[in-house]
């Protein structure tokens, strides 16, 4: 809300105190939902970035050792053993 307690809804300005109780509650709920959605979006970006780091690290670690299919038969048996 701005300093003069007006809010913009669908390109129209309203005095918050003049709105019905139900309208004020709905408006406040919508503000809360927008904030939560923004927080979730940021969290999703953080999780996606972390996932990329772990995927890259895993790829680098696995590149240093041959995959089981690339081992010779005796090496594969020893690796399982």
C-alpha cells in the first residue's frame, strides 16, 4: 500500500480503508500469495543452480573412472566382487 493508503487493482485506484472487509482480506491474501510465489520462484532458481553444480561435479568425478561397461571382463568381476 502506498503512503496515502490507496491500492491499485486492475489499473484502478482504491482507498484501502474504504474497501469492504472482505475486499481488504482478499487483497491482503493476494499480496501474501504473490510474495510466496516470488519466494518459491527464487527457491526454485537456487535449487536448479545447486542441481547443476552437483550434476557437473558428478560428471567430472565419473569421467575420472571408467564405467562398468568399459571395464574388461576380469576387471568387471573384480569390481563387483
